[in-house]
C-alpha cells in the first residue's frame, strides 16, 4: 500500500478520452484486473481563475471515495513530487484504446468443431 505522502499521476482512458488525475493512493485491487485509485487530489484554485476541465473532473469525482479502473484502460502511473492540474483530453494519434470487446461483430465467440 502506498504511503499518503506520495502523490501519483494516473492517466487512463475513459469513454474515448484521456483522463489525468492525481491521487495519494494507487494499488492493485482484490478484484482481478483493476487498479484502485483513492484520495484524489484537486488543486485549490481561487474563485477568479477556474479551469473548466479540472472543475468537470472535480464534479465527476465529488462523491467518489475509491475508483476501480480496469488495468487495460491505464496508460501510465507516475509518482510525482507535487500535484498538477487534473484534466480530460482527446485521445490522440499516440494513444490507442485497447479493444473493449473480445467477441466478433455478432457478439458470440467462434465455434470450435471437433
């Protein structure tokens, strides 16, 4: 388990966009195939300057105490010295989403005869 003095930047794909959030706790879940992100950090901004991207994330994760993110959605996890600005960005040419479905177009697995 990570110590609370550490800060992690977690980049992951969610609904076709790249989310970048900062958290104090990141670890492997007991539920196979998931990474747990806890204690999300959002910068304290003055009322004059508001970053709409960070505000959207802050609103989206307002009542979340623990988020389980599928391993295949994780792009990168970095330990950083201080938090930055949480943001949502478009999926670029350098990042490709892992296929969400393992089944062919019809939705049923191929049959093996024999």
